[in-house]
């Protein structure tokens, strides 16, 4: 409880350093260690993965601490959010970082499905190739 209405409170500052572009599949490391409290008070970190591409199974490896990471398993946009809290319970505004996972190669194929009964196949033909030639 902040008795003065919060008007004179000094809030912690969340700062995030992250790559803007990565080539999937890859591990992505995000750093919030530059976050601080202007008065030098201790802070705690709280991370959230607020966005990921459709079909991605990415999760953060840690939700607390100055750094975290996740496995970018699909092409698309990932969004990570950091909020830091001081010992009095004052929270910083959320700071977000967007990471665009862009394949390096001209041909990139991803198969995703949401059932264990799926049977997906990929057939690639060169030029005038034919399927299932006898």
C-alpha cells in the first residue's frame, strides 16, 4: 500500500536487450540485466512470452531473473515482455521486445498440426518430375 497516492513514488525501470531478427530454428536469449531502480533499490524480474507464431510451441526457460531464453521453433514474430518490481511492490511499466524469426533459405517448410492422428507428407519435385512413377 502506498500512502501518498503514488504521486511522488519512484518506479523501477525495465530495460530489455534482444535480437530483432533470428533465423529459426534457434535459441533466443533476452537480457533484462540493465533494468534498475533509480534509487538503487533491489528489483525482481518477471518475464512473459506474450506472442508467438501460429503452431509454435515456444515457452520461456525462466520467468524470473535478469535473463531468459526460448527456442524459436517456427518462422514469425515472437514477443517477450519484462516487468520489474522493487522491494516495496512498485512495478515498472511493461517493456516489450519483438523478435522476427526469418528463415535464411529461399525454401522453408514447416509442418504443424494439433492432433495426434495427423499424417502429413511433403513431396518436392524438380522441374518436370512426376509423382509415384512406376
